[in-house]
């Protein structure tokens, strides 16, 4: 499977999949609604600021690959858009949910994926989540997912989608910036190199804090 989608096309496709599940009454989406879905600040990593023409260009690219349809809805003055992922690939609801959160939020562990798919599908356990992930890795019409090398200090590996190609996916391991790139203590490193290393470290910490917050909120909901 070599779709080689760019980051905007991935965001558009992920937003369509998400909104089909979370706001079915407003799906398919108009261009304005789709742009807002792509640019929303919650459940997006990174947050994007896409213009209408950028989203339209991504829609055209996705239409060429038959991943998105344009629909004329009776009574509506504007065209609306819907994804066609499950017609091209026989994905289950769980498989679609896993791919969706990876498209919208980047590389994640099994635990993060299970937590963040709760609006899209349900998993009974981490084992079940892991089984679905492994299935997406080993599918004959795939693979759809790549397992990244375990980062230093992390117990769990992370997974990334392959809709943008294997080379792109392999480069998504943020930990490699700290592990293999210049460090703050390198005496020969430039100031810009050290700033980049510090920014990467801070971004990694922000990610960890975000996961802890989500897990805490999920725990609170269980007690209510």
C-alpha cells in the first residue's frame, strides 16, 4: 500500500473519519466545516492553520486516489465531502478508529491509542487494542501501521500510520532527535543545534504531561 499522502491530505482524511463517528448528524461535511475540523485545537497534534485552498487541494488529491467523494446533498447550497476508506479497504470499526487517531495525533503507544479512540470505537482491554494494531501491521493489503523503535526511557513502543509512506513514518520518531542528534552537552554543537535539542526535549515532556492529563480525566469519569 503506497498512498504517499502529504500532511494536509492526512489531516483532511482523518478529520472526515473522526466527524463521521462523532457528529453523524452533520456528516458529510461542507468545506467550511471540514476546514474547521482540520484546524481545531483539541485532539490534534500538531495543531494546523489550513486555508480553504489548501484543504481543497488536499481534497482533489484524495479524490484522485478515491479516498474522498464529493456529494451534492438535496436542499444544500454547497458541496459536501465524505471519506471512502472502508470501501477501498475492508477495515473494521476498531481498525478505522486506530488509523484515525494516528492520522490526527501522530505516533502513540498502545495505551494512548486505546484512550484516544474512545469516541470512535471501544476496546475491552490493552491486549485487544494491541491485537488490532498488530493486525494492521500484518495485513496482506497493508501494512497500515509501523512500529517505531522504543525511545530511551520509555517502556512501550509507539506506532505510526503508513499512509504517507514508510520513509516518512520511520522519520516520525521524535526520540531520535535526542538519541542521535546533537545534545546540549556537545561542546562542538552550535547554539541553534542546542536550541533544537532543548525544544525537542520540551515537546516530549509536553506529550507525557498531556497523556497523564487524559488518563486522569478518564479515571475521573470512571468514578462518576
